[in-house]
């Protein structure tokens, strides 16, 4: 049974940077599927701009028809801050025999030591880090130690154990951010070609970033 990728984020909105990263991971790491888990109440960033239902809907229309991509609303259904460790523990309970791979951009990985119970994440899942433009993997500090101790370049290692490895994987670098898209839309400009047209249509229909 191949691993399940878990790709969390605010997805406010989802864009091609997210989608291309998830797609390259799905293929290169031979994952069975990638779950997109929009967070309900992001612990690090205050409120979101679009509602949880709107962000979930944008994820759903973005991934529609892509085999192996699934929208997962467990964080939106949970009360309180959306801690990744809680999400991984529920997935571990649901899939006791499957490897789990938490997918993070390099910027998110660099913030990992500030996350709630971050040291328990590797007891539950692998950590897969996508190289993002302009970010360098740490070689010092707690994350440098994590990479030294648990890092692997071998994709097979992610299949051989259920959790506990750190894998850094280069993906096609698309310098797109949700912040930039929200700013564009708020300024009355067209975000076309930064995201699937279906997501752009949702943004237009809901007026969530106007
Ligand atoms: P914002 O601009 O609102 O901070 P964002 O574009 O960074 O949003 P998030 O939803 O916060 O998007 O990111 C979810 C995950 O996707 C994080 O792990 C982040 O590192 C990663 N990510 C975001 N943008 C890209 C991109 N262009 N390429 C690869 N990974 C990305």
C-alpha cells in the first residue's frame, strides 16, 4: 500500500503553486493520493479572508477530475485551532497501516519549531519538504538536527516505514502566493493563469477577496 500525502494550508485561495507541488509529489514519491486539508482556524495567522466553506469549495473545484487528489474537510469540522498534529493523529487512527507524508513548503518547514507538539509529528508521519523559491534548507538548529538524524534522499524509505523520515524534494518553482492573488483581486485586477479558471470563477461569484 502506497503512502498518503497530506497537504495542509489555508488555501486562501488555492493556486498553481500548491497544485503543481502536490502533483509532482504524487508522481515522484509514488503516493497513492494527496489529501488537501484546508485549515479551519489557522493557529499562526489570525482569521482567513475567505470562509472555510469557500476555501474548501475552491479546493474542490481546483482538484476536480485529478485522480489521486482528495479534498479533506476534517480541520474545518473541528473546533478550536487547527493543529496539524491532531489532523495526523486522526489520519493515523483511520489508516493504521499506511505511511503518511506531511507535505510542507520550505517556508512552512522553517516555522515548524513554533508548531504545537511539533516534535510528535515524526512519530505519526514522514515530513516531505518542497523546495520553494528563495528558501534554503537549514543545516543548523533543531531543523538541521532533524534533517541530519532523519533525513533521507531515497523515496523507497518513505514506503518502507509508516513515519519518521524527512525528505526534501525539489519541485518546479512557481513563485505564486495566495497573498499576491488576494491583493490583485482587491485591486480589481484579474488573477487569471495563477490558478485554475474554476477557482477564479468561484472568487468572482463569491466576491470573497473584493
Ligand atoms: P499566503 O500568501 O496567504 O501566506 P500561501 O500561498 O503561502 O499563502 P498557504 O495556504 O499558506 O499558501 O500554503 C500552504 C502550503 O503550501 C505551505 O506548506 C506552503 O509552504 C506551500 N506553498 C505555498 N505557495 C507555494 C508555492 N508557490 N510553491 C510551493 N509550495 C507553496
